[in-house]
């Protein structure tokens, strides 16, 4: 068994563009994950898009006061649908 470390995470990355559709339990799970991330005062890095579960996580983190950074590679920008304002820093 590995020795325990005193280092703590400061950032966490979530990438999930899963279109949850009829799976409403995934919506609540994503929101709960965002709540826990914010409660632990972690910073979130996510895929930056407007759709999918990672967007729900980012909203939950941001509304609870933690830092959020959305990443969209230049090559992907034309493919990303953004009808609303970005969450956090992009």
C-alpha cells in the first residue's frame, strides 16, 4: 500500500459531452458533483462547450463561488454551439 500524501488537489477536470436526454438522474448527479467540488474549494477545468454534463457541473461549481475555466481548442471552436454566455473564464 502506498504511503499517504499530504498534498491536496487544487484543480479538477471534468470532460463529459454526454447528451443525457431522458436520463434525468444524470442531471442531478452532475449538479451534485459540482456542489461537492465547490464545497471542497476546488477549481474546475471543463470542456467549455454549452452541451453535456460537464456544462451542468460547471454551472453548479460557478454558482457556488469556485473558479471555473472552460477550454475549447481552436480547431473545435467552429463546432461548438454557444448560444449563451460562457461560464467562468474561457
